[in-house]
C-alpha cells in the first residue's frame, strides 16, 4: 500500500517537473538498456585511464601524440555521446515514452527465517 502511494507521488512529482521545465530532446542517439549504456561508459573511462598511463610512459613525442589523440577521441566524442544517450533514456523514462521493467530478477530466499540478516 505504501509502495503504491509512493509510486503515485513520484509519478505526480515527475509530471509536475516535466510540465515546468523544457527538457531537451536528443534525436539520433541510439539508446540501449540502462545497464548496457553504463557498461559502455565504464569501458570508455577505463580506456581513458589506460591511455593516460600510456601517455605518462611514452618514450617519444610521436608515441605521446598518438596516445593523446586517442584519449581526446574518448573524452571529447565517445564519452559525451554515451552521456547524451543516458540523458535521453532518463528523459524518455520520465515522460513515459519508454517503460522500464527489470528482467532476470533474482529472488534470494533466506535459509533461516531469522530477520537479523546474519
């Protein structure tokens, strides 16, 4: 019962905020599932960290330049694209254009009936 009231309150608040603010539309950005987008963003961040390490260990100017160019592509193109895709997904979720139903939920049953969690 409280969960339904909370869901209703949240839906009403989101509708109120969306009616007051003009949120941008992101066209032309392919959105995957939330988990896939976060995975891809994490991969780009790890790639960027590796390139930073490679830059610090570069032995020649051409090596440094190559690593720097790759890092700039990750930081200035790929990462912002994924962040815009996440923005689009959240905006479409709040506008009700996309439904979110988690799949493959795992329900863990406690072996003992004690609610202490130990």
